[in-house]
C-alpha cells in the first residue's frame, strides 16, 4: 500500500535530486548520491521514489511548484511514457503569470513607455529567477528527456518570446518606442539577456560573483534605455 508523504523528508529528497541532476546530468547521476545528499540511506529513499526516473519527475514538479505535489502517494512511481511532459505542461500553464506583459499587448500606449517596459522586464526577471532551478534542470537533462525539453522550449519558451515580440511590434507601430530592429529578433535578445542574469549566471564561473540585486539592476539599466531611448536617428 502506498505510504503517505512525510513533508520534511520528501522536500529534502526533491532538493537533493534537483541539485544532483543539475550538477551531473540525468545519465550520470546515481540514486546513492541523491540519498547521501538528502541525508538518508538508499533503502529509505526508495520508500519515497521508485527509482531515478521517479526522482527526476519529483524534482521537476517541485522546481515548477506543481500544486498536486502535496497529494502524491509514496513511493512516487516512475512516470509513464509522455506523462512527465504532460505534467510539466500543466505546471507551466499554472505558473505562467505575466499580467504586465498581457496588459501591454492589449492596452493603448502608456504615457511613459519606459515605466511599462521596466515593469515587464522586472516581471520576466522575477519569473525566471523564481523557476531557475527547473530551467537549469531541463537545460542539463533535456537530452535524456527530449519530450520535456520540447514542451518547455518549443511550446512554452517560444510562445513567451513571441508574446514579447508582439508587444514590441505593437508599441513600435504606435510610435511609443523607437522602431529599431525586428520585433521577434529583439524579443529573443531581451529574453536571453534576462535569462542569463536571472538563471544562467549561477552556472558561470564569473557570473556566480554577481549578486541578485546587481544582476537585476544591470538588466534594467541596459535594456530599458535600449528599448525606449530615442536618439537623433530614431
């Protein structure tokens, strides 16, 4: 009979699995390493997850704040084919709250476009930082879980970039911001720049020395003027 979860223990195991998969990748990670990092024996760990695949599913759900995580029965089973990608998609839909961006793509141009752009960039940075462990996890293990990688990159990430591109094109056409470059290409540049500061700097030897406050401040100080400042040629 499945066992009920014990809150502290399952959280430690999920955190240990996340850190191990990000560091070593899925193929090279070992259940014994995850157990050691969680401070439990391998036998105890198998009371909470059936195996490495189940641990990855648990880690991914935790990283993207799956609301059903609290109702899981233990030991958590390995996901059926396609189930992990479906769970991930539901998590992403649940987590995708970008009210300032949605408002910007639907509303008339603001009095001060720089304030609007800064708000959208802050919103994007905050989301990427909040879910950075899930993004890092997928980036490291996408080769072993291609369906999950496709759900994130082709459906979610690409859709978000296009939404930002639509926003930029609209504001350019209205004259609210300078018509500078291609809207979709600009959106890719913006998202990847923000993602480096919010997520990937933790992976970089030099980036790890940049504090969160400095990363956000630098992002805004560089990107807001780049998108909104008018010069003599605009």
